[in-house]
C-alpha cells in the first residue's frame, strides 16, 4: 500500500499544476449548469417541482399557528424559528426571501469553509468553495427550498466558536442558539450533538443547547391548546410513519425497505446514533473537525434523507482536506487527497442517476453509499491514529516538564 501511495504522491507532485485546475474547472462547469436552473425552479416554477419543499414548510408553519392538525412533520421548536422566513408573507415573497437567504448562506458557508480548511493558493480556495457550489445536493436544496443550506453555516460557526477555546458564557450561549437552529431538522442536527457533548471536555455547551432548544419548544407550544408532550408525541409518530412510508434514498431505511425489514427502522436508526455517540466519546481527543466529518457521514445515512441532504458530505470533505494539508505522514496526506478528489467527482453525479424512480441507476445509488463508507472508514482509522499521536505528544510533554 505504501508503494502505491508513494507512486500516487509522485504523480501528484509531477502533474499538480494541471490536475487541480482541471478538477476546479470541471466543478465550476457543473455549478454553472446546475445553480441557475434550480434558482429558476425556486423563484418562478409554478408547477409541482417549483419550491416543492418550501411550499410544504410554509404550509406547516401556517398550520401550526392557526391551530391546525397537519403541522407534525417538524418538531415544535421549528415553527417559531421558521416563521420569520415564511410565516408572515405570501408564497411569492417567501420564495424571494428563501432565494436571498440561500445566497447569503452559501457565501457564509464558503467563507467559513475557507477558514476551517486553511486553503492558501487560489486554486485551493476555488476548490474548497466549489465543493459546496458544485454539489448536486446544493442545487437540489435550492430548487426544492429545503433547509440544509440554512443550517450549514450555524453548524460550522458553532464548532468554530468552541474551537477558539475561550469557554465564555457568551460564546456558549451563541453556540446553543446556533445549534437550536440546526435542530430545526433533528435528522440532520442530532448526530452532531455528540461532538458538542464530548469534544471539549466540558458539559456547559451541551447543557445550554438542551436548555435553549427546550425553551424554544415550550414557547412554540404556547401557541397551541395541546400539551407539550402531546405535540412531541405527534411529531415522533409522524416521523416514524413518514419514514416507513417513504424511506428516502441511500440510507439505512432505504436498505431495510429493499430487504423488506421496515419493522427494524427505528431500532436500526437508534443503534447507529448510539454507536456514533460511543465512538465520539472514545475518540473525543481527536480533531473536532474530524469528529464532525464522521458525524456528517453518519447523519447522511442513519435515517430518512434525500439528495438535498448530500450537502452533509461537504463536512467530510473538509475533514479530508485538513488531513491532506496538515498531517505529518506523506502516505496519509496522499490517501486523504485521493479520497477527497474522488469524492468531489462522485458528488457531481446527476441527480436523476440516484433519485429519479424511472431513470435512476442502481450502481450510482449503491456506489455513493459504498464510497461514503470508504471515506468513513478512513476517517475512523485516522481518528484512532491521531488520538494515539496526541496521547504520545501529551506524555512526552509531561515527561519534559517533570
């Protein structure tokens, strides 16, 4: 394996002047082809496919505050948080608000990703930016009016704040507020809670996240006649029934549906979530961004998701970029770089090949999952080695001081 990696490293050193620019140009072309079409779908397509999820979000928000019985798809806390975006205006205005805020969220996410990765050269910076902009899931999120792009900057910002290490009440409260926003969609936000619980060796950030989110939940329920527990029960039942009826794509529920084992959906998702928590605790000394990358891959596969939530894969790509740029081992840097480049290419796959029930091609659907598992395996392996190196360095430091 080492000889193969050395050969790949030699090829990279010899041809890096054109490999990265060629990949960046391919990704830029994909972004140019996808994004305008899906912004049109968000703003002006009046058919079923135009802003299909945004229309549903708006319907649920309005239903919640009017006392209806249909607002069970999202947890109670989501409705007051989403109201400023969609709850007070007409559908056309809501579409424009969503489009403008989507552009802002894309810009903020790219800026944060550039800071996190430490990309230096112009081509590296373009590559990092296009990891998000060229992604098929990004375009699908915009066209559907889905949530993930509005959640991503809050997640990135939360980890960055805690990484500064100041441990002030103001910063911890800011993290709690940002993560409460991410938890609008628990299927996205829940797996990352383990990182906030274990990675910084103190409980206050996690406890504040629970407290703030609980407060928002209670506030949301004051607009309803039902009790908090009844509203939460309806949400959990609706989530379970919805996932059983439509398991999504490229996740554990889709696999169980293929195997005719849907009765195990809830158990399988909970087992995966708990296993991630155990792993995060055991590897809590590793780089937080490495823990985030692992959580992102698990978050994409642990329960119902569709192509728009492929945006989560960007977080794993950020972890790979950091390894490729910073690790002391040339072999690990090379392997991380290869995995990163191939992941970026894989995520350019047209959505119809993985989502369209008529034209989807099974090898692409399965290929994505297999590749995500390969990347997940590498990050898990790397976290174990990095934690060992961190312990060795700490031991050496203690010996030197004594």
